[in-house]
């Protein structure tokens, strides 16, 4: 189905099921430990052996020799796969560094071998006996040093490297109030609870993998490509995922090595990437250096805005698109943005929750706070003065919806912003200096084709099948709500099956596009199913009403179970958007307010209150959406105060590669979080009139914390994370 915009009234607008704060239908399984995660699928295939991954001990260089003799003779060992004996491999379209390294080493902990044995312990013990002789090369591991030689990357998913409108240089020079500041954000890791994990089993030339992956079609496609086998020989299954945050968007080493190990051992093989490998073997959010220049009139109107960002990556890796939001968030006639990419030999950088905006907003929203202070203006008011209802780089494109101003003003009222003292360091509560900070939230809303299949059976049950995934976000639930609403049945009469490459290809879970697009795909399939049912019954499909488990037209009414008949009725369709995204700029907006206390003696920072106000189209399930946003707010606190993959610049690795050294917030770090959704529908986004929200929640949080710390202490920290040593 081609989405015809604007969306008019449709069955979803009844809101009998959609829009309700339904508890997650997968919740009981998750909370009782009975949701089957990939590594635990003992049931799916017999005779599983265990793989143990060996990561490169050097950051750059080559393997001179590998001696497998002792390891091969160790008890229980079935096979050892290295680049030497794996056969010819290709590289996935979405992988920069090869997933199996050797003889060339692209980065530290790049997989160089997998040992397969009868038990995990045997595989691990044998792995210690593999002797690898490395020739260590010179690597580049320091972004600041490599930034000078950075290149202009080619246009990517995140747009072109450079944009310019008007005359930035002269307008900035002429501006009566100027800000020119440099910010840095560190490398960050996804650090999800469930590591990358897979079971692989060959049946002749057919491969099945049970894994943990956000994007089934990407993963299955890249697995086939890497193994140089036809796509239809690969089945990928990923119904439950214990967190992804972008780390599981792509094919990773666990899947490939399980497949290679299984081929070599002639047995199904399971691999869970060992926790110590998680941070250097997989992808991470790349560090950035950002320079922001803003020129404004004395009334706060921005006349010039410039944002440059430097990040690094391995060969074939992309730049972190940290300037994305600056192209769209504030008005101003003269503008420039630029992204530069430095060659680094650290592990591969890639998407982590709200790639681009999460890092970019960390810098931009401090810059706005700094500008407000120079102007002697309230930072909420400054943001409101510079609102725009059109894409400032392409004024002919309007935002489909943009309620940033309401998010800011409603939030300010709710948070008690008027009680903030504009002069920093003035408010005290016992030992603590108290401050408030604000930041805008911004993240784009992406429209992606998404398909689903729906079936009505003679029990009157509606079964949905789509390769969409649920990474803890609530996909199962909002998809069930959508099908229930469309078919006029209670939630209990809907069964949802996800995460299987045998199902129609969905949008998958990434870039906060999953909620709106996957449900819109289910909507499209349900429209087709309604038509098929009406046709079978001889009803005029335009008149047919689906409600209370019945289909009605005129004075006739038939129970759905009866309409289905013995064979049931199946329909499949996809939602497609054409070039709608070119006509309207689709983004989501919000405002984050944070109060912190900073211990006047020790500089310990405690977040005391948080509020987020979000405008993100129709909220399909306020409970699931709230959980997404408060999780994102928590992650934003981590970004502000804790998260930091520390680069060992001598050896080229993230040295704190475990959950003890890589700090993230725990419950005791997080205060009461309040969050409000504006009552909004966006008729340009899809028939669901919904948008993404899960990544919006993180964008701006860290800057709001930084601004609150400044307000409390008068110390402006521009290098994240804001650890207490930076305040002493
Ligand atoms: Mo998201 S970083 O696109 O999973």
C-alpha cells in the first residue's frame, strides 16, 4: 500500500486498543525468565557444540603464524576455524572491518579464531593453547592527533558531509554577540545485557541461525554475502533480544563464526561473545570533536550558525553525523555544517542509540546555553526565539509537525523553571550546590518500507507475521494492538510472531523508525485482510465494519471465526511512502529539564529531578513509550556523567572493556523521572499518525545535565563525561 498523505480518518483512530497503556504482552515471559534468548535455544536443534572466540591481541599489524597443534589435541575440541582454513569469505555490505581477521589485523579483539568443543569449558581451555605470533604495526589511535589529516567523507545515510546556506563567515564576523567553542564526546559502548549470541546449524547447504539481531533482512543478507552463498539458503531467527541500542543492527562475529564453526565441526555450534570481547570486538559510538560557532543579534535572533565535527573510523567506516540536528533545529539565515573523518585503527565505530543527534546535541545544546548567558537571556526563551517551522536549509520544506516551543514552555512551567537563578553557584541545599539545566530534544523520524502477513483462522484469531524485532521496545505489543484495532478483536485474539527471515521483510528495529513503520505495515496487511474477508462474504468492502469479533455490512453480521472458514484467510502487504520524506521534513521534538546537586566539597554530582516533554506524533502505547523515554533519559545521564570507553593510545584498545570499568547509571543514580507526551497526531507520518520516540528521549539529556552542573557551580565542562575531577 502506498501511503496517501495526509492520513484521513481510519480504523486506528477509533483508539479502542491503540493508544492504551497496555502492559507488554511479552512481559510475563521476560520477567519469569522464560523468554527464549538465542543462546538458550537448547530445544531447536540437537547436539550443539560450543564456540569460544579468540580476539586479536594487537590493535594493528598482522599475524605471522598461528600454531593450532596443542589446542587441536586438547580434550573435546572438534574444530578450530581461522582465516587460513575458513575458505574464501566476502564482507557484509554493512561491515567495515572483516568479522574474521587475519593475516591483516584491523583492530584490537577483531576475531582471529573460533575454537569449537563439546563444552564451553573445553573450548575456553583449548583457546588458551592457541599460539599466535603477531607482527605489531603502527596504528593511529588518537582522534585529536588524527583529526588534522581527516578527509571529507562521501555522502552517507546521514546526508552530505558539508552544507552551506548564505554567507556564514561574514555573518558570524559581523554578529554583535558571538560564541565559538569546542566540545568533545568520548567513545561509548552499547553495553547491553545480552551479549551478541548465536546458534548456527547447517542442513546440507541450508543454514539456520538463531541469534540476537535488530535487522533480520540486513543480517541474513550480509551473512549470505559473507559466506558467498545464496540469500535463500540462510534463515535467521531472532524473536527475543536482550537489548541492542544499535550494536545489533548488523551481522557480527558471533553469527559468522558459529556458521563457520558448525560447518567445520559438522555440528550445530553456539557462541555467546565473551563479555571481555564485547567492547572491542563489536561496534561502538565514535568519539567526536566538535566546534560550534553561533552569531546572534542582541535580541537573541541567530544570524549565523556553524557546526563542524571530527570523528574517526577504520577503513570503510563512516563518520559520526554529529551535525545532523544543526541543519534543522534553529533558524538563522547564514549556516554551515561540516563532518570530517579521520583514519583510526580503533575498533569499528557505528550506530548507537540516536547516532548523530545524540552526540551532536551534547555539544549544540551546551552551546545554546552559553550563548544565552552571553546574551543575558533565558535559555528557554532563546530557543523559542529561534524556532522555525521550515527546514532552515531548504525553506520550501515544512516540518510535518513541530511543537518544540510547546515542549519548552509546558516543560518550563511544569518543572518550576522560573525558580532557577540565572546566576550560577547561588543556590545551596546543605552540602549541595543546586542548579537547573534545559536542552531541546531533537531526532529525525524516518519513513521505511515495512511488510507484514496477517491470517484469520476459524477460531477467530488474527496471527501477524513479520520479520520485525522487539529489542525490549514493545514491538510485540503495539503490533498486537494495531491488528486488534484493525480487525475489531480483543488483544487476546491476536498472536504476533516476529524476528524470522521466513516472514515478510519489515523496517526492523533501528533509528527509532520501528514503532511507526512496522505498525503501518501491519495496518496495510490488515486493510488487505479486511478486503479479502468482505469479498469472501460478498460484502461491499467500503461498508464493512469490523467490531466485537464480527464483520458487519448493512443488516448482515458474521462472526470472524465463521468468515475465516476451515482454510482461514491470509493477506500480506507493505506500507510504502514514495518520496514523501522529500516533501516534508519529519522530526520529533522535546525538551529536557534537569536539576542537579553538586557536593561543594567533593564535587560529587547527583541528578535530583528530571523532566522530559516529548512531541512525537500519536503515542501508540503510552506505557511502552514512557519506558523507552525514561530508559533513554537514564542513558543520557550515563553519557553526561559516566560513559567513557577509555582509549589506550599505545596499544589501540578500549581498556575498560567490561561492565565494571565501563560505568553506566544504576538505580541509585537516577531520581524520579517525569515525562509527558504532548497530545499530537502527525497525518504525514503514516496511517498510524505516529512517529519514533525511543531515541528522541536521549537527545539533549546530557547537555541538560551539563547545563545544570554549570548553573550549580559556574564551571563549564565541554568535555564529556563530566566526572568530578573536572569540577575540582
Ligand atoms: Mo539504533 S542506534 O539505529 O538501533
